[in-house]
């Protein structure tokens, strides 16, 4: 374990062998690629590719430019052909302004600042005014009373007020069909199909209206926003403002923090300002923030769960289900079903859903997606690679394997660390400041249960295991004892008699059939997992099927399952245990039945789901959405 797990009693031999194996494979692949590149035909193809690449890049750049121009032309086309409509809107807006009720004087002092130079939390003490108004140069008021109307609305629990932003009367190629129409009356925050927050401009494209009472909005741009100075300071000032492109995102960020401190943000219809920023595309008229913009992604990293909760509450009222995302070590969805922890996560997710929780399971390559960052709790099934936490959500680490790859910093960065080993949990508790709890693996009792055997998988002794480039101890010891197991798993070619290998892979949904068709299943643990007492979930799965299982020795197996799983320490002892199980099949099944009863009573995913909810409540992570 990096930085901390350096106990001299740790058995890291297999972990090192595994790492060396994968490094050797990577070196072999690199060498193979170099040999491939030296082939005459390949060299010719690469040379041709190098010659055409500059031209291809030039075409790509031109195509992107044409796409931008095309989108811009699409936006402006309507405006260029609607002179009569523009004149009508111009006259209507002038009439509205002419009859607009005059505003009173500004009730309090206001500091007008450029967003790019706005006071941060550390500098906000320099502002002595009662209110702060953000006003970039490209925003132009339509009449004198706009500031007084906004300032008057900021009182009591209303801590910020936003004006109506209007598209100006543009000329030439800048003209759009939305000129002199509403650009935004504040923002709505909605959820897309994946549950990711997206921004919508309220009443975008509608006619400007100056009458009406102030009303609550989800968020607003910084442009023309007036904020109570004390609330602004309490919320922490501005974060990451970098010019016009980020004014909308920075405003949403500020509004979210103001609201989290109990304040309200309102739109004031009578305050109207022209917003002279160009329109990038037709979609931008309604969706002012691009979902992949750097500033927006950074905001989701900080405030994604809070924005999602607000969006759900606005749509459906208060929500009672926490939104979980479980990230597995499986690198992509293409191969997820071949990874054991994917099915482990799916089993836990189904159990959590039965308890009313909102849960999605994803692969490692989706760990930093906007959808994942917008969920309330991120549960990471820790594999070889870490997953960076999102500051705006709860981060729970579940260590089910590879203790040698875990760094103390990973634990310190989490809100809660769950460990599928009592021994390793005790080891971590004195090395990390984060709370550590024992959270064992389990079985899905709906999938793994007794049933009729399948003749195609009927074997006296069965092993289901990958090799990862090394001989598994259970197979080595079985062969030494004269036992010829039927093997399911990859990597065995060249290590054992090929006739022993039934299949290189067995689908997870067929595992229960393989287990219950066996006379006895053999199980072992990787070296570091055995050294630290991680009990394999295969033991729970096989017992749930009512099938006898024999494992290498871990004291925890006896403690958890009260003798239902015989363990061995030598090949001779393994051979004797296998022979006894096969000669007294009825007795072995009776012992397995006792183990099944224990598993069903203590070690199903339903047990783990209830335990998990208790733990997150006990450790202050019980907030529910909305």
C-alpha cells in the first residue's frame, strides 16, 4: 500500500507477479507494434498518412469554420428577412418604456463592479456598499430606473435580483430573429435524460414585458445581478470568473451558494438591460451554457449534486430518494459484464433500489462524467486505479480487493471507507483520518440459489478462476493431490492440461448453474487478499446455491460461516477434503445447506444495502435530495 501499507508481514508476491505480468504484456504489445511498423507495406501506409495529414488537418479546420459560420448564418437568416417584425418590436418596446412607471431612488448604496474584477471572499471586505451590482461593459440599461427596481427587490430573505436581459437591435451580419426579444429572465435548471443539470433561459425569444411582481428563479447570469453584500460575503464571493464567457456560469454558481445559505433569488420584470453578447448558435438562444464548457464542468464538480437536487425539487417537489452512482473498476461498458465487481455493484444497486434509493452503476471511464458528478453519493468499488472525488458530493470508498494498491491519500480524501476485511479495516483505522467500517462482500440470493444441475456443467470438482499469468494455488494443490478439476476461466492455456479447461469464460448469469452443477467447488484467494483476510464473494455465491465449497485457509471463513466451508493448508489436506466431500455427497450437501442458511441470514446484498444506509446516516451523509 502506497505510503502506508508497508507491513512486513504482508504477502505481496502475487500482487508483484501480477504487476510484472501486465507490464510484460504491455512491453510485448509495444514491441509487436514496433515490429509491425517496420513491415514494408505498413511503412508505406504510414508515410502516405504523414503526407496527407497536413491537408486533412487543413480540411478539418476549414470544415469547423464553415460549421460555425453555418450555425451563425442559420441564426441570422430569420433576422435579416424580418425587417417589418423588427420595426414592430422596436415600436412596442419603445411604447412599453414610455409608459413604464418611474422608479424611486435607489434605497441603499450600490457598488457597481465588472464581473472580471468582482470582489472575491478575501477581497469583499473592501466593498463598503450595501449591495453589489455586476455590470460588464457589454450590458446597456434601457432606462434609468432599472437599478432602483432591482435594489428595492433585495430585502428580507431575497438576497439577489436579476433583470430581464434583452437581445439588442443588432445590425448587419450580427442581426438575429431574436433581436429586441427576451434573452433571459433568469435561468431554470433542469435535468437531461442522464440526470445531468442543464441550463435553460427563461422566456427566451418571447416579447419583452415590463409589468409584474418579482418572482423566484433557480439562477441568473451575473449580468445586471444585484446582490446583498452580507449574503455575498457569507456565500464566499465569486469563484473562477474569467470574462464574458463565464458570466452565466459564475452567476449560477453564486446563486446556488446564496440559496444554500437560505437566500432567495428573484427576477424583476421592470428592470430591463440589453445584453450585447453575440449568439453562437440557435441552441444557445435557449441553452446559454454549453454542457462541455470548461467553466460549466468545473461548476458541476463543485455544485453538481446541489444543482440536481434543486432541479428535481423544482420539477416534482421535495424528493426523498438519494441519488447514488456506483463506479466499478471495469474500464468500459464493452467489457463490463466480464468483470466480477460489475455484477457485485449491480447486486448491491438492486438491493438499494428495493429500499427506495435511486442508483446507477457505471464503468471506470465514466467516473468523471457530468452525470456521475451530479449524484448525491459516489460509491467507488476500489480496483487498481483511484477515482477522483467531486467536492460537491459524498465520496464513499469500498475496498474489496487489491489492498496493496490503495494509498492513504485515497482514504483521507473520502467521507467514508468501507473494507471487506476486518483485519485490513483495523490496519487502516490507525493510518487515515477518515472513518473506516467493515463492509463484507455478499451474494445476490435471487440469482444464486439451489436448482437442477445442468449436465453440460456436471463435474465432480469445479474451479472458476482467472490466472492473471500465474498458477493459482488451488489448482496447483489439487493437481498435486491427484485431483483433476474442471476449470472455467481465462489464462490457463500452457499452465495446465488443456483438457481440464472447460471454457475460457462463463457469463455471470450462468455462474449459478455452473456452481449448483458441481460436486464441490474449489476456491482460493490472491496473496494480498489472503494476507489481509478478504473473504471472496465466491464463497457466499456457492453456498447460496447449496453447493459444497472448499477454500484455502483464512481464519475469517470459520468465523463468518461456522464450519460450513472446510479449509486446507496443504495439498494432502485438500485431497482428503475433496475425497470426503465426493464420497459423502449427502453429508457435504447438508453442511453446505447450513452455510446457505448463514449466508441468507447475514450475507446477502439486502443485508449490505440496509447496513450501508445505516452507515451513511450515522456518518452524516443522510441528506436526501430536494
